[in-house]
């Protein structure tokens, strides 16, 4: 996610260079098209426009991937919005958007991707920032979501590791 620029585009380029088929997901179709044109690789790259503020778009992303591939190896949650507003200037819509993109979307995508990774393993990479471990002025919504993403990632890692160990014990 967040594949049209920054770290997200960097992940897309690295995975493409390694020969991985992938889905580049971003909100802006024009930016995504331009970004995908800069990626070279031997496997297909599928651009997919999605607004991760909408839960239905997160579900559509995983359903689209599953239509072409029943297994998923890597999920990179790197989409983020970083409103630079004082606490008193942060309105409800700014707060809600930051929560939706920076925290709820990684949760939903992770939850939906896990069944596609069962049996074959896989990696989920949730991209955080220094704001996930340290507060910054005029970044209350961003810091709150990145702190939340850090906690979610740690909890999910423990749970998924326990699940993987239980599945191995059954084999």
C-alpha cells in the first residue's frame, strides 16, 4: 500500500527487482500509473487504486489479489497520512482519516491476508516511524496511529507466531 511514492514505491521497486509478482496499491490513479511506469521487473505488476479510508476498499484489495493468486507471500502496509496540525486544529475528519489509513487499514489488510498466507508462510511488514515511539508537536493524530501500529504489530506477531507453531505441531 502507499505504492505511488516514498517508502511504498521503494518496496514495490525492490520486490519487482527480486522478481516478485505484485500489486501496487495507492489512492491516486494518475500518481500510481506514473509510479508503476518507473518500476522494472520480470514478473507482472498490477496497479490497484484503493482509498484505504474506506473499509470496503481494503476488503476489495485482498479479494482482487485472491482472484489471481490463492496464496500471498508478502504484505507491506506502508500507506500513511501525516496531518501536520496542532491539537486544537485537528478536526474530527482529520483524526478519523489518520486512524483509517494508518491503523485501521493495516489491521483489516492483515486480518484478511493471514488466511492467504497459511500453509505457505509469509511476511507482513507494517511501516512505522519515529512517531510510533516518540511524540511530536503538531502530529497528535499521526503519533497516535503510529504508536497504535507498533502495538498492533507486536500483538499480531505474537499471535501469528503461536498459531504457526500450533499448526506445525499438528503436522
